[in-house]
C-alpha cells in the first residue's frame, strides 16, 4: 500500500511540474505574440500543449492561426471549445466563418457565445453586422442597441447605427449616433497618452 501511495504522490508531483512548465512556456508565447513573433509564439504554444493541456495555450495558438490564416485553426479552436465551452472560443470561430463567407455558421457560433455571455458586446456587434449586411434592419438595430448598452464606447456600433438610420431615412437618429461618434473620438483624442 505504501508503494502505491508513493507512486500516486510521484505522479501528482510530475503532473504539477509539467503544468508549471507549460504555464512558463505559455507566458513566453504571450510575449512573443505581443511582439508579433507568431512563429516563435506558436512553437512555444505547441510545446506548452505537449507538457499539459492548457486551454490558454490552445486559445493563443488559435488566435495565431486565425491571424496567419493557418489551416490548423479549426482543429485548434475546436479543441479549445471542447476544453472550455467558452464564449471567447465561439466568437473567434464565428469570426473565422465570417471571414470565409459562411454566415450561417457564424450566426450559429455567435448564438452559442450569447448563450454563455448574453451581453457580450463583440458577439452582439458581429451578429448585428451580419443582420445589417442581410438588410435585417430591425434586428440589427435591436442587436446594436444591446451591444452599446454593454459597451458604449465601441465606435463601430455607433457607426453601423448611423449608417442604418441613414439608409432607412431616419436622419435625426443618424445624427444622434454621428454626434456620439464624434464625442467618443474627441474623448479618445483627449485621453491619448494617459
């Protein structure tokens, strides 16, 4: 019995050691990613994943594959989603489908993201943009309003609403969102460098 306990303790120690080393590799990958060294970051992520199945490493690797249009993106993001079932993974996958002109799949993944995080402004913005592109103006207006209620300074939301209201001949509402855009820009300009 004592041998069995010793083996369990040893395995636990090795697992913890691997996880700590995997986290160190992930942190180094983050630094490389921040410096736009995508090749170095992806290599470190893959090493991190070999040490331990860190979901953060899969997400960072999926982002790298997304930005470099790597064919391993889908396999990697699907693994991340299986590990976490998080809205962040669903949103990134939806962005991939938007890029690849697969709006139905993008909508499905945005809806999954919104089931997890009903007020996520990025998911709402992306869904609203698809609705706007499909000329579903009423749905787009509702979705964009939900988005800016959760993250008011997201300029793209107000830009889209300004365009929709102009297209459907509601100039007062278009002017309101144009004024909001200008106010956000002035605020951003005045706080640059702080």
